[in-house]
C-alpha cells in the first residue's frame, strides 16, 4: 500500500504546519557554507541535540550532498510515532527513494523531497526514503532526543 506525501500530511496535521517560515521548520540561524564554486562535500556531519553530539557518515546520494551544502542548520523537529523526529525544509532536495525495509536508530533520511527524518528506534518499514546518512554510534540518541519535539543542529563534522 502506498501513501502519497499529501495523504501522510493529511493523517498527521502537524506535518503540514511545518512548511515555510519559522513555524517550527528551519530557524533563522541557518547559513549555507560558502564554497566559491568548489564541490567540497563533507563525508561526516555532527548531529547535536540537548548537549549531546553524534557523528554521522553521509550517504553517497545527491540528497546527502545537497543537505551538506545547507549546513550548518538548526531545525525544530517534531515527534512522530515514538520512533522518529521530522522537519519539513523550506527547500526541496534531490530524491532517489528506496525501500530500506529496515530502519535503524540513527538513520537520517529524506521523506518526499523536503522532509528530514531522524530515526531513534529500529523497526521495519514499508515507506520509501532517500538516504542522507546514519549516526556512526547512535548509543544515547534516543535518550537525547526525548519523547517530544526537539531542536537539532546539524553541522559539518
């Protein structure tokens, strides 16, 4: 069974409220790194939440490269399903969605073309995502993210 992004947003009204402005999406502290035309793509990023830092390795996808070019970035991420935090970006990223079947704690994925999802539990899925990266050692990530909405900073590591 396939649900479109619009159908998912209809099921989860908080999802629709994340688009645009500072209404829980991207914050004003974001600033893309100047590259002077060079394709200096990072392999590692840092995910910072509630004072804890987690190093993550970026996937070899266009979405991951585009995401890295947007860093540093601080997002207000919403809780969903007791296993993930998500935030809709104001910009779209390239997609190449796959069916991972198994999600692992620390996976950083793109749902649709603008929804960043950080998973903090292992589970099976029937949804398609474009990989962005994964925490190298996600121990403590679930505790750091907590049970509600949270502010997460992503930066080049």
